[in-house]
C-alpha cells in the first residue's frame, strides 16, 4: 500500500512539475511609418518635434542675438566626412542649418547622410567667416577649386544640438 501511495505521489509531482506556466503575449507588428532611432548626446524623444519647414519659419523670425530652445526633424543633407562632428539639415525647400554638437561631445556615424534625424538644442543666427566656411568645405570633401570660390562671409541659420535621434534601419 505504501508503494502505491509513493507511486501516486511521484506521478502527481511529476505532472505538476511539467505544467507550463502560460503567459499570453501579443506581438504588435510595427507600422510602416514608425522609425527606430539611435540616440546621441543627451537623451531626447520624438515627441513634439517641429518639421523642418516650421523650423525655417522660426529662423526667419529671429534676429542676431536671439536664441531658441527647440526640437525639429529633418534629413541629413551633408555630414563631416572626417569625424561626423557636424551636419547640414535642409529647412524647407531652399534653406539649411549648420548643426554642431554641444561641447564637441558626440559624433554621428560617417555614413548617416540621407538619414532622418531629430535634433534638440539651441537655434541662433550666425555670421560665418570665410576661413570657417573653407574649413567646413574641406571637411565635406570639396575640391580645392570649390574651396577657393568661397570669398564672402555668410549669414547662417545655426544650431547647437544637445541631443540627436538618428534613424537606424
């Protein structure tokens, strides 16, 4: 009798040990317009980012000495080919902004040209010297002929990014 009870207990424990703890999980496929981002610099979110056209309108209403803390999205038009230490972002159809990274504290991958980004930081107007414009042209891989054609200072829409979200595929 003790032997039968022992076999029953062993069978009961074996069955309870094999019982699977079922948790229901639902996988929601990502929508086709949802992007994944890699973060650089300070952590930021996608929320409340202006479009590049809205950012252009904001720049147009600024005066020298004004600054604005903003977040906007655009697509990388040009990127420093030596370190990834600056980028140019189009603003609407005709303008662009030069984006540098706060305190030279982070860099973007060199192959990021053409990727969507969201930047957060400080927007301001700047007069850029001929020497600095030539330096940026050299960093962008421009020819000596193109660099020598830079002979005037330029009023620029500038941006110091404290955080960047870069679209990753």
